[in-house]
C-alpha cells in the first residue's frame, strides 16, 4: 500500500492486556482477589456487578484501596494498612497466575492470529498495561505460545511508571523504548480509561469491547469492534469502516493507519 511523501508508515502495534488480549477481569482477576481475601479471613466478596464498578480504578493495589475507602474504611485505619494492601495484592497475583497456568483464560477472537500475521509482516509488537509483569508473561505463555514473551520488543507493565491509565505515562514509556513516534503505531484498547491514555499519548487507537466496557464512551477511537474476528467468525462493527473485510488483518490495519495519517 502506497505511503505518500511525508507520511509515517505503520511500524508497531501496542496492546493493552486485560480485556483486550483476553477477558481476564470477571473470571480471572475478580476470582483471584476473592481468593486472596478469603485466605486471610476478610469477609469481602466482589461479585461481578461490584467488580464492574471497581474497574473504574486502574491498578490492583489502587482498586483495593478504592474499595476500602468506599466500603471498608475501618481497614484503612489499621497502622499496617499500606503493607496489608501490598500483601493482599501479591497474594491475588499468585492466585491469578495459578489460574492462568491452568489454561483458564483463553485469548479473545483474532488476537493470536493477528499477532502471528503482524510478526510475519515485519511489524513490531509491544504491550502497555497496568497489570503486573508476571500476569502478562504468564498469560502470554499459557494462552499464546511458550515463547510468546519474546515476540514483544517492549513490555510496559505494572509500576514502571507512577501514574496508571487514564494517564498516558505507560504509553509514553513504551514509545520511548521503541524509539518511535505515536504516528508510527496503532494501540489496541478495550476501556474508556485505556482509550484516554492512548489518545493522550497521540496514538491512533482501535477498541475491541469487553464484557465490562460495553457502555463506555469510546469517542476518539478510529474503530470500535466486538473483537478482532476470525475468517470463519466475523467481528461485529460498532463504529468504523471495515472496507469490506469481516475481520482485522494487517492489510486492514495499514489501510486504517494510512487514512488516519493522511487526514491529520
């Protein structure tokens, strides 16, 4: 596909993880949080509806603190509250990794296919997420391929930056490590907070919805889809022009990217 003089060619794809690569929230992270609470005798149980509310806050430790502020303020009056929150989050991560290792969280439709196509096409891959590095690598190995971590040139995860999404910091960190301008990349997100972060970093962004984000405001995304789709399982289009295609492939990404750059 032709790139006009002065235009930036698509060079890298930057993926969020939770909800984007896999629907990890309701049947992954939520169950792991509850297991961590139960193990230390806390009466907290996060059902699916409550967890949807808590997802307004990015970052696991931050999510526990937000829950305490709203529903269990007495916990924050403990002299060891900060340490206890860190310990709970560490325990939650272990439970989550055990679940992932058992193959309990499959990737979203089209994710594995598109990543393999992108690698063959010479596109660089990266990750920008607020989840912990261990969560990322465990999911990649268990659900994509044993060597999948090596597919990604940069993995921005956890606390490598102080401000979590919707701040753009994690995306800016990844772009810096890639030595690329945002105009040479496409970001993949599933939530309003994630979209705000990627857009603030200047990244053209494709949104694929997840269970908890169906009612989010995705203004600014160049397309909003149910998922990336497969040749035998078309994705559903909420917004955007698929140019006659029924699933997302590298050719479509390049076409979208060229249109975005031309129209800027």
